[in-house]
C-alpha cells in the first residue's frame, strides 16, 4: 500500500485512515515475521539434532564395515552406503545453513532494523501530530479581544504545522520505502530458501542416481543369495537327516551286539 504525499500535506481524513491501516499492517506483519523467524529457528535446531543423530548412525555403519571387512560383499556395501549417507548429511547442513541466512537472519534483520526505525519515526510523528492538534485547539480558543494571545497562538500553530508537514513527508517516505522493502525481503528470503531446497533434492537425486546401478546389482545378488541359501539349507537338512539316520543305525547295531 502506497501513501500519497499530497494527502499527507493536507492531513486529510483519507490520509489518516490510510496511515492507521498501514500502521496496523506493520504491527501484524512484524508479529507474523517474528513467528516465522522463531519457527525457522526451531526447524534449524531440529535439523541440527537430526544431523547429529545421522552422523552417529553413519559412524555405526562404518564400525560395522570394519567388523565385517573379511566379507568383501558386506564391507563394500557398508562403505558405499556410509559414504552416500555422509554426503546426504553434508547436503542437509548446506540446506539448514541457507535457511539460517535467507529466512532467519534476513527477516530478523528486516524486523530489527527497518521495522524498528519505522516505529521510532511513528512515535515522533504521533507526538508532533498531538502538538499540532493542541495548537489548533489553543488557536481556536484564543480570546479575540486579546491580540497578543491570538498572535502567539497563531505563531505556535504555524510553526507546529510546518514541523508536522515536514515530519509527515519523512514518515510517508519511510512508509513507502518500508512497504517496498518488505515485499523484496519476504520474496527474496523465500526464493533463496526454495532454491536451497531445489539444490538439496537435486544433489540427493544425482547422488542416488549414481548409486542406483550398484543398488540394482546388489538387489540381484541378494535374490540369488536367497536362492542359494535355500538350496544350501535343503542340502544341510538332507545331510543332517542322513547323519542322524546313520547314527541311529550305528547305535542300534551296537545295542544288538551287546545282547
């Protein structure tokens, strides 16, 4: 919302209504931005905790790989997947760093610097407006039969009105600049964050795409491993049954010999 300078000079009802609307909007925007910054902070902290837990998990994968280094298939799998998971952790760290800079820091600075400056100017503007309204009342109430008091009241009103118009122009300029900057800061922060999201998922996709041939090869080997294990199990069960049967026959023969 843009405030017209001409309306400001006239201090028209339209100007006052627009100013009230803008001031209300700034208060609400400040609250929403503060909330978003806090939510972003919470998201980043949760992300850091997730990263820490992930690092512990990757460390566990690598420990297991060392333990299984005599089995090349297991060791190779754990090493490859451990390295890929570590890369994903790095991508997460970049994403949360971007959230820190683009959303939390950028919007926090906007509220801290620009909105605070606006609120300070508003206090000055409200004070001068109040002074002018008091001067208007005194000028209207000055006894006409006392030229000295009338002249003094008129002079005070003239000075106060000039001061009001000067500060009102500055206030309107600051409002319009703030409105434009608010639009830029919000859009730029979110665009930067979404670019970071895009990069995160693109990197993750590329990483897993490169790993895909190995994963498919491993899946095929696992299918064959299941088949081989089933065959081996049947062979061992058959061998177990034969040995058990042979043992029973030997025991039976030995028993008959005793009698």
